[in-house]
């Protein structure tokens, strides 16, 4: 894998990035020309023969005209790539997502951040839970993989429909999971969570979902 940066700065006001983002890169979004990016990637391919690419912009999925030119010229590179987009932008431009996936956008990172609208508003994210869910469905429809970027973890609960079963749904995406950590239905279907490293290798979320009053204590060192 190799990395490239096509832009510096971010126009959004998310509390977990700002004002540090502006202090580092300035308040304006500055983007390289598509030709500059393609020329660098050609050189990298010649020198290092990478198998894939990470576009390390804060938010790659911005500026429709720039992205349309990128879609036109990126087939010269032809590497599968990872890049980030916001849920609201994905919902507004599903056609552009599809075209980018067709030229190589195989892993799409989306900052869901939280399954609580109150928390999203407190973070000044500027997105909604509904947009998070819709963007996941759009990405799923293209065949690309989704990487959910968040400042916490998935939070699980049982609905009335789940009562008495060994499944739970996460509040962030609405995906249904079994106690083994396999996604059975929803935007993340087919995903498997990694087990937490503790004594019996069970998934903590499974226990905490069905026994929400459980308290965890750490033993004092001997």
C-alpha cells in the first residue's frame, strides 16, 4: 500500500477536529490538481509497484467537478483505493459514489461518530442518524466495502422484535448481530467483529446487551 494526499484542510466544524484542523492547515480547503495527483501516482507505481492506495485526505468526497475529472483520469492508475467521505455528501451524490467505485474506490470510510443524534449535534457533526443509515445502504448497493469511523464503539440493544432471541441490533447502523459477533442483516451484513481479549473469549457486547446491569471491576495488582 502507498498513500497520497490530494487536499489539505476541511470546511466542516466538527468539534473533535476543530479548531486544531484550521490551526494546522488554515481555514480554506486547498486541493491539488487532478493532473498533479495522477503524475505522482504514476511515479509511485513505477518506483514501488504498490497493490493498493490510501488517499489520506480528511474528506476526499468533496468538490464534484474535481471528482468527475478524477473519475475520468484515474483509470490510468487502476489501483484499488481507500478514501473518506461524509454521510451527507454520499446521500446527496449516490451517482458519484457509484462512478468512483467503478474506477477503484473499494473501501469507503464514513464518520458515523455516534448512534445518538444528541451526541452528533454536540459534536457539531452536521449529519443525522438517518443519513448515516442511508449512506451505508448506498455504499452497500455499489459493492464497495464500508469502514465506519467513530469516536466510540457500536452500542447494542434488543428491540421488542428481538426479545427472547440471541440477537441484538446496533444503534449506529441498525445492523442485527448474533452473540458470535456476526452481522446477520442490515448495512454491515457479512461483517464479523473481533473478539475482546478476556478470560473466556466471549464478546463483551453480547453479555452487556442481555445483562445491561453488569459492572466490571479490575483487580488491584498484587
